C-alpha cells in the first residue's frame, strides 16, 4: 500500500454537526472509553472555503492514520 501524506490544518479538524457534542466526541475527535483518540473528523476544505460548500464534506480518519 503506497504512503499518501495529506497536510491538514488544525482548523480542519472539527465537528461537522455542532449538536453532536458528547463526552466521546469533542472538537472533531472521537474518543474511546479511556479517552484515547479513535477517529478524527477532517473537513475536506479549509473552513473559510468550506463555508461556500458544506461542513458535511468531511472525512473520517482513523487515529492510527494521523501523525501529530
């Protein structure tokens, strides 16, 4: 499997639906019961560009696929 690197600004990691806020989902990061990141919600475009489209256009990235 080839390596595919995509640079993401912190602003792109966000909650597509702000009403989904739970103790396991905060600011675009899904946590397991121990507080470890499991998944990241990453907008396909920067928020200033996404305003023209929709916050629904996001990718769910598994935590092991993200580098700090």
